[in-house]
């Protein structure tokens, strides 16, 4: 499957990939939700000046970065579901991701704290629900992923490296930026 990233906000569809409830999937979903809650709690404490501060070596505003995490959950989950279905991920490159991030930053330059937090809550909840629908077999399925030089990687790896990790990664960078 050629997976092109789209700058449009997407809803997360949960196809019937997995058939058996998985404790591993539930644990991944719990970790994603915990990270999103931590990012949400942090964002809620920010002043207007902190929300507008630029993140060094990135250029995006703190608030745009919070919204970015919410924005990409649906995309990250759709790629993970592609892997879970057994289809290779082709055409997805870091250049695509950088272009998506740049377009998002431009489009959402004025995002409010309330908008970003609402989107973060909605999209993290939908992402967690999609992860919980995966079986162990889905998580273990490996296909070539163009983002990683066509290495055959598992759905679980992709989830951990992207959707699950995303809020933790940016929360660390935002705390460092704001010295909080």
C-alpha cells in the first residue's frame, strides 16, 4: 500500500484487523493514553507567553507542537493498521513527514490551548481504541516499511516508535524548552 501522509485532520478508522483481545495491545494503548494525559496536564499549566514560545532547533511554537501530537495520531494509527493488515508501507518518507509537519505548523500557527487540548484528548482516545482492537498476531506482523529503508518491522514496533512514544518525546522537548 502506498501510504501518503495528508495534512488534513483524519478520523481513525478501526478495521476488523484483530480478532482476539490482546493484553499487549491494551498495555500499548494504556501507555499512549498516559503520555497524552501527561502532555495535556503540562499544556494546561502554560501561560500565553509559554504557549507562543518557539521550540529551539525546531521552530514550531510550543502550542503548535502540542497540537501536532494530536494531529498525527490518526496518521500514525493508519500506518500501523496497514502494517497489521500485512500490507507493506511504501512511499512514506521522512521528507513526507517533514512536509506534513511544516504544513501543519503553518496552518495551525494560531491554535488555542483549548483547541489543541480538545484535539489531543479526542485523537488520543481514538488512537487508543484502535490499538486495543489489535490482536497479538496483528502486533507481531512484520512488513517492509519505506520510512525505515524497507526494513521488515512489526506493527508493535511502529506503534511504539510513533503513536505511543510521540507525546513523551514532545513533552520532554517542551519541558526542556520552557525549563519546567
